[in-house]
C-alpha cells in the first residue's frame, strides 16, 4: 500500500468527490492535509456577499488532517499560510505528495522540502488566457519556471492548462491529463424527478412552456459579465419569446435589476445551495457563462449544466471552451466582451428540438469528464512513480 499526501487549503465541493474516489482505489492510502481550514462551517463569501455553508458533506469518505497556522486566519494569502507543514506530512510517511496550488508559502516550502526525496505531483488549472507581455510577465515566467522545477508530474485539466504548463517549462513527458470534472452522478442520477421539479418552478415564475430560457448561475460580479448577457438578451427577446433567469448574488445585482426594470421576462433568484443545483440548471434550456475574466480558468458550472443535459454558451475567455464546447455539438463559444458575438450564439438557440438533442449530446460527452477519470489517472501515475 503506497501513501499519497494531498496538500490543499480547505475542503472544496468540486475536489471532495474525486478525493473520495481516489481514497477507494486499491493500492493507495490517502490523506489530505488542509493548510487553511478543515470544516464545513459558515464562511463569508465576499463575491456572493453573504455567509455560505454548503449543504453537502465535505469531510466524509476520505482521511484528512488540519495543519493550519495558529491563530487561524479569516482570509488566506500567500504570506499568512506560512506555517511549516512539512513536519506533520513527513511524520505520516508519504510515498508521494500532490500539491493543489503553489501560491501559498507553506505549499511552496513543502514542495522545496520534498523535492528529490519523493515524487511531487501538482494539480492546478491556470491558463494563459489573461496573459500580458511586459516586465511583470517576464518576472512571472522566471518565477514559475523555477517553481515547476520542483514538480515531477503535473496533472493538466484541459488544453489551455496544458499550454500554460508547457510555457513555464514543464515537459510533455511530465504532463498527464486528469480532466476538470464534477460529480456527474449527482446531477444526472435522478434526472426525471429534477425535470419535474424544474418544470413546476418555471411555471411558478410565469415562464411560458414554449419560451426559450437562458440561465446564468453564479456570482453576479464584473468578471462574469452578466450585464453583457442581459444586453444581448434584450435584443434577442424582441424577435423570439424568451426568458432570462439569473441565479445568484453579488456586487452587480442591483445594477442588473435596474437595467432589467420593467422586463417581466427577466427573473432574479437568490443564491441556491449545492443540493438545489441539479434542479437550478434544469430551469434553463441554455446555460450561459459569458465571462470576460480575468481568472475564469475553467468554469465548472458548464460541466454541471452539461451533466444536467443542458446546452451551453461560453465565452472564449473561459478555460473550458476549447475542450467542452469547441465543436458546436454541445453549444457555442462567443467572443468575450462582444455583445454581437454573444447575440449570434443566442440566435442559434431558437429551435427547441435542436436544444433537446444538443442537451443529450452534452450528457453523453461530459460523462467521460468524470471524478472516476481523475482518480484513475492520478492513481496510475502515482503508483508507477512511487
């Protein structure tokens, strides 16, 4: 039995499912070392502008330990996650470590400490989509090239992430594909019941059965460009009976409500917790992620929407676009910050039969982008190196 230590800041709803899958793989003993906090208590999210406690268990089904600084810190930065985590990890006796992000001092110290002693694996989802040239870019390249010298294997999540690792000196032989994924079963396993609940919810909102529904689910903040979606929808809805549903909260909520004043076909729903999301995505016929960034490294909401059998529209600044939407079988990619480009994509979504067919294609396609695939790739690479 080989021991793999994972270093992460805190329990994340997207990571925990594949942690559990990996913990159940034969030949591996897993322990996740959390460097910030290891609880599922209420936390304030500044983007949602509200306290959040996820309504799904995040600490069950795998072994984890807390190695956070004392006293605890309310918000993590590179400098304040500065405690020495190498000692507790070394005492556990790992045969390899998987680091989830280098951009905290404690994580970087651990990479440096274990370099050359045991295999170091790395997983992140950074891209070059927001890359700018100049002195800062040159310095960043020098820094990251040095950081990734500590890494034996990097698990890339998609094409944009692969390009990022290559730019900063990680060789192709060091790269292994472990897809960005969500717990597809959670979104698809009770699909018929979810569809019925979503249909009733749409009726309660006064949404006509023949109307095309565009859905935005997430933080109502500038980088997500919800205002671009609203502007494009205003034009679209002049020629086609349609509805737009915003699900979420954030700093731009009041601005959006003001811009949508008097529009009965624009609906605002508050933040919905994880257990409701399989129903939320089914409120829409098309799920939209019009983000302009910076920092939209992937967009796991698109994985979730596709697992719910929904077609998607995604901006070219979302990291997932090249992998999940590029061939137009599952949806459309629009140019970020372009209302015209977004409107053109929306205009291709007027035939309900086509949307249903594309939604089925989404479900089939995203099935291979799974937590099982992540776990198997990490297991195979780890056992071959340890």
